[in-house]
C-alpha cells in the first residue's frame, strides 16, 4: 500500500521547517504530548530525543556550543524509534523523530529506518532518510537499495532532495548516471521535483539550464517548482531570463508558470508584462495571470477582464477567470458570464462552469439554468450540464439536451448522452431509445451500434 499523500505533504512541510534543525541549530526538545507539553519517550527522553533543553544534556547526549554529540548506535536507537511511533498525532511524532535524528549517528539512523519500515510507518521513514542524506547522501542512496522496492522508490526522492540542498550539481549528476529503468522510476516520483526545488533556492539560472536539458517528462516536472520559487522572489528577473533563454517545447510551460506566480503577488504588474509579449504568446499568459488573480480577488479580476479590448485576449481571460471563480462562487460567476458579450471564450467558459457546478450541486445548477433565456450561452451551459448528468441520470440528461436551441449542438449532445448510456447500461438505454421521440434516423443510428 502506498503512503497516504496528505500525510506525505504534512511530513514534507515538517521537513522543510526543520532544515535548520538537522544542521544542529536547536537543542531544545521538540517532541510534544497531545496536550502540547514535552513528551516522555520511554525511560530515556533526554538521551534519545534531544536532551533536557538546558544545554547540559545527559549521559550519552552532550551539548557544546549549540551542537549535539551523536550517540553510538545500538538497541537504544531502535527502542527510541519505537517509543516515538507511539505518540498520538502526526506532528507530535514528527517532532519526536526530529529530535531523535539529531542524536543518532549514521548506523543509528539505519537501525531506526529499519524499525520504521518493519512497523509499517512509511510516512515517517522519509524523516530519517532525509537526515541520513544530510550527512552522507551517497551512503544514503546505497543503503536505500537494501529496502524493498516500494519503500526505496519513495524514500529515494526525499534523499535526492536532501542531497540537492547540500550539492545540487552532484545530485543531478547522480540522477543522470542511473540506469534507464531506475532513472525513469525516480523521475516518476519526486527526485526531479526535489532537485529543482532546492537548486532554485541557491542558483535559479543554473537550475533552469539543468531543467531544460532533461527529457520532456522530467522537464515538465522540474520547471514549475523552479520557476514558482524564482518568480515568487524576483518575478521580473525570472520573466526576463525565461524570455531570453527558454525556447521550444518548454517555453509555454515556463511562461505560464511565471505569469501565474507573478500574478499571486502583483497581478497588474504581471498583466503589464503579459501584454508586452509577442502576439503569439500574449493572450495565453493574460489568461494564466487572470486565473491566478481570480483565486483571491475574482471581482477585481472580472472588472479587469470586462475592460479588455482584444477579443483574443478577452477569450483567454474569460476562460481563466471562470476556471478559478467557478470553484468558489459558481452562481456569481454564471451571472457575470451571461452578461458578457458573445464570444467563443464565453461559451466555452459557460460549458465548463456548469459541468463543475452540476457536479457539486446539481439542484442549484439546474434551478439557475432553468431560469435563463434561450440563446448561445445558455445552450453551451446546458451542454456542460448534460455532460455532468449523462452517467448519473442519462434520461434527465436527454431532456436537458433536447432543450438546446442550436440544432447542431443539440444533436451532438443527444448523441453523446445516448452513446454513454449505451456503454454503461446497454439494456436500459436500448429500451428507452426504442420508445423515445428521437428523430427516426438518429434512433436507427444509435440502436445499430
């Protein structure tokens, strides 16, 4: 069974917060009880979990100048790991394990990793694997080969990230030297993402050059975390460098990432930049910036979109706006949308909005839709709504599809509903179609399949 990804996200957050801790910047016990006090792990909380916090330590755990002297490996490492795993609450266990890794030597870390693996605590395994990599990444990679494939595949991503924090070029070289099968497996997990994330913090230009030399799949994984970090700190520099050095397949993704990230902090500045791009690249970046802006300020973004003069820019902006707005306030987004002038972007957005709204609250969506006047935007909204209904309530989807006023769109939607119904419930669909009032040629076409 693979680890729960929500658990992994929480553990990753804890690891990020503890970057300084691994370097020995804190000797205060971090383990906590469910009530928030210091946890007592077995009979040796000071020895195994970071000392008393008064700078004096205890037998086997000496503190000097803010640094912790590691204890020799042995049964105590395993015992302490077992006791840490008994603490209720993910964050409390994580704090206890962070204390533990700061007082274990490499052999003790290996013993503790074996204990976590054998007890089924996969998510916490990555804390110890990262700590091992902080000290000797090559040794950590070699050790992880002893683990079962499932544990090794996930843990190596964390090891590579810790390695990249220490020496990104060496981590990248290690990834490149792996055998094809092993390298592909790593790229499917978090190694490329981890290297890109850490390298961007120290030298984003070098990290970008590395990412652009990867195969297409790895490049798609590397560019977002790299450019999100860079554009979050210095969007103008990131944008200028991307425009200068990125070409080919990766350029679209790189420009999109910069536009979205920049718009999170300064949407109007991001849009000024987007509008300065060449015509073939401008409109899509405008849409991406609007999409990001609408996540936090949809009404402001909508006002901006309403003032756009270029129809191409407007189409992309409408799609971007509704893509974000439909998740937080679908009714408000729908009301704004039907008031806009006719355009291809408006109709596509209407279909997308109703598909999402219908999936979350079909009753509210159908009530709003039934009150709309016939016309192109309503037709496309109905098409999106039927797309959501066709597997759950195919007969209702047929009724809605029949209400579309545009003949070509109506026929297309009715065929889609019938084909899907016949695929999932052939007997029920066949019986309904035989007695339906569909046009004879359409009925014959569908039943002959």
